[in-house]
């Protein structure tokens, strides 16, 4: 990879005036793609690994899934951002960001939606009326 970056640098530096081994100047239109390729090579050379980003994304998705399961299992209780964050051992701010980025919904909107979903299910599949309260 280091050799590729060196070749890109050389091509960009030699674009004006000097000729490459084939006897032709590097066209001006080739400069932006070469510069972009060079900048992208910096990510790999200097630690911006895509693999790490994919691992971070997978970890974030796992945390959101665990939070969703915990919420669904505990809908009958009072559920706050602090409670779920504590259960997952993450900060409240981080959990809030994970929900916003991962499912494009706020934490409180997700809980509200899950409670509505559960109430709808109970109304459709049980003999309970709207006025009846489930035992705690």
C-alpha cells in the first residue's frame, strides 16, 4: 500500500512538464481522481481502517438490539433512558445517539411505540377491554 501511495504522489507531481515512461503527459482530467485515490490511501496507511468502522457499526447494532429486547421484556415497568443505559453499561447520551443513528427514532418514541404495539396486541388477542387493567 505504501508503494501505491508513492506512485500516486509521483504521478501528481510529474503531471506538468515531465513525461512518464510511456512518453505522454498525465491528462489534467486524471488529476482529481488521482488526488482522491491518494487521500483515500491515507486512511489505510494511517489507521482509518474500514474494518474497525464495520466492527463499531456491528457493536452499535448489537447494543440497540439488546436495548430493544430489554425494553420489550420490561414494558410493564417504568423505563427510562437511565435504566436501559445502566443495564447495557453505556452512557445515556451514547444510548440516545445509538437509537437516533441506528433506528432513526428517539428512545422515548421507541418505548411509546412498543407500548402501543403491546396494547394493540392485547386488545386484539385477549378478552380484555380498554378499561380493564392488567394485574401488575
